[in-house]
C-alpha cells in the first residue's frame, strides 16, 4: 500500500480552514434612495461570502455524566458575544465516526515500552471500541515528518498489520505534527470527526512553537484528544531528549492540555498500560455523546479570530466545544 509523507518542514504555509465552505451569494437588492436621479432605477449588487460553521458540543452535569436529552431549543450560540441562529442540529449516539490517530513513534517512545503499550491499546480500540461503520486513519510522526501510514478505511486488519510493523526512531517534532495533522483529519467522510494524539510529550525537533501549532490546529473543526503517556517527571531524564532548556514536565502537560482545550477535545495523562484502555473508552464514549450544531456567519475580508460560546438553558450543565475559529484570509505565522 502506498504511503504519503507530509514533511512539516515544507508545511509552513498556513493551513486552510477546511471546515468552512463558502457560498458565493449575489444579493439582488432593491433600489436604494439616491440624490442622483440617474441612479434611482439601478440595482446594487453585493458579494457576500457566508461561512457554514459546524461545532461538536459536549454537555455534562456536575458529576461528569453526559446529558443526552437536550433539544435544539436548549442551546444558544454566541460568536464574539453576538447571538447566532442555529441552522443545523444532530445528536445521534450511534452516528459513525471518522477517527485519525496521530501516534508518536520517535526514539523516546521506545523507552519504558511506551510504543508497544500504546500499540496494544490501539489494538483494543480497533477490536472492541470502534464499530463497523467507523472509519479510521493512522498518522505516525518522527524526525520532522508526519507519515500517512493508513489512509481512511474501515479495514481493521490492514490497520493492525501496519501498526504491528511500526517501530520507534529519530527525534520528536510534536508541535509540527499537531500543526499539520488536523487538516488531514478533517478529510474524514463522517459527520463526527476527531484526532487522537498519543505521545510522551518530549519535544526536540519542531520549528513551530506550541502557540503556533495551536493557532493552526484551531483553524480546523476537529477536536484533539490527547493522551500524554509516561511523561518524564525527572529533569535529569528529560534533559537527555529536550531541545530547549525551557521545556519542563509541567510545560509538556500545559502544551498538551492547550492542544485539546483550544479545539474542544480533552487531555488525559497516563502512567500505566491498563489506564490507556480506560482513557480510550472514555474518549469513544464522549464522541458518541456529542451534539453537532451548525450556524452561519458572514466571512470577514481580513483574518479575524472569532470566539465561540455555547450555553444551555440549564446553567448547571458544563458545556465544552472549540474556543473559536478564524474567518477571512489565512493568517501567516511568524
């Protein structure tokens, strides 16, 4: 099977907002009052670019239990504090999923059996958690490259065979991988899409900073679920692998949490192999309980970040979704 290699070194053009499809609408407006007699009967046309925004929303009570009985009328969406009309609403527990797995295969993952235990957890995911209508892909990253090891497919045997042959090598360009991967994940054909990142968090080869990676990742409507596995707590151990003296264990945790929070996902920090399977069960359960809500917004001619806030009629519930999106022309990162 052919493989596609996405080199992050060549990916420093900003990632496009794949979630937004534009509808070029020519609005035929009635004649406007004018002081000039000759323009009274003329019609004025405006080009209006409209963005269709889709967001995945998770609702839980104070005890962390998922709320599944809400209707469209129970939700209110604000964009930059302006209320938006909901144009699409769907909540189907058994809706199929497009899941992209982003697996760290750098050299540090070979230590403490991290890669082998991660592969075993992914075998559990394929065998027991994903349904026959779910589709999945596998991206692996090391040495500044993100490789499409498995394109979107429903063939679990092919996935498992390729996963079995995957070995650890090289350095870790974690930030670059996070920047590149969401756009690929957005190519899934299912309405529910997610990116699952499994890594030990060690960063020593990226050209992007964590903040730059986040800015690019949140252009795309794909939540990132992060599993930080056996993140090194010893500074002496971390010193052997890190690229910058500013990288610490707490800094790794902060970065992984931000990747998830900014995109509407969730971060898990695991130290035992059995906990990996439990985290995967929780992620799959949350994705099943998501509400998919859509609204429209006029597209800005300039690059503009717009904040999204979703509330429910029952204020006691906790609502989680993406923080916002970019409207307008693509924004270059320096």
